[in-house]
C-alpha cells in the first residue's frame, strides 16, 4: 500500500492496481486539487475543500467517473471494503485492503464518538487525523491514546498546528517523508509512529 498526501485532507491510497482518493478539493477551493485516475473517491464533508470529485477521472475502462462514496454505509468496491460512520455533517471512513485498516477522520471536531464509530476508529492500523488548529492538536492527541493505531498521519495542518500536535504527542518517533509505502508486517510494533507526509502539490 502506498499513501500520498495532496494537501488539506486529500490523500491517494494505492493498493496494487486499485486507487482511492480521500477528499479532493474542488475547483473553488484555495487548495490545489490533484488530477489523476481513481477507482474510488471518498468525500467526508460536503465543502469545497473536500468535495472535488469532478477533478478525478475513472480508472475503470468505459466508465467516465470513479465510484463516489459521500456518506455513511458499508461498501465494497474493487476488492476494498469501506465503512462510513456518521459524525454530524462529517463522515469518518474506515477502509480495509491488504489486511491493513486505514481510518480517515475527515473534518472530525469532537472526540466523543458513538459506539460504532469508536469501534471502527479504535481498531485502525493507520489513522489520518485533522490538525487545523491548536484545539484540534490537543483533541487528536487525546483520541490517538484511545486507539491501537500503529501509524498516525496528520492532515489539514500548518507549521504552527503541526508543532503543537507533535509536542502533545511527545515528538518521538516522528518520520518526515514524501509518501508512505507500508505492508502489514511493518505494523507489527508496539509504539505508535507519527508520519508527516509532505504534500506533493
């Protein structure tokens, strides 16, 4: 599995020939939107910074648009299982592929989740967490302590909020890289690692 950050809360996840994209910004957003082919687009929040599925073309021959998931429910597309959990106007997504679970928290603002969402989040191997402000930095650090995540990837951060978050997390075991290539065996460790992915656009 390869995870690449495209800024804000937009990530590409590639598993073999299957490509997913979380939260591509729209053309009206101040963030740049990637333009590539994908099998699945997941939208956590109906906002210009998250809902630019129009910018993503389908990777499947004969189909103009990828499969779009924009709300709670259970889905299976191209061999990838996706569960969406409702969180007010936001959707938390948990996807399973290559025996690895990845949880994207979208625009989560509160750490008090209902029991289903809490179960999905707590069992994820890789957690993508929003760090938009100092309050988020504190809340997400608290949420991480309630999970079994082996890798935590901050998103929607700036230099100030990232520094605050890393301080809350203790600043140990931090990896800065352009993209994350991960296999299930890489997750067999005791400590949680923070992986800061540099946006590629």
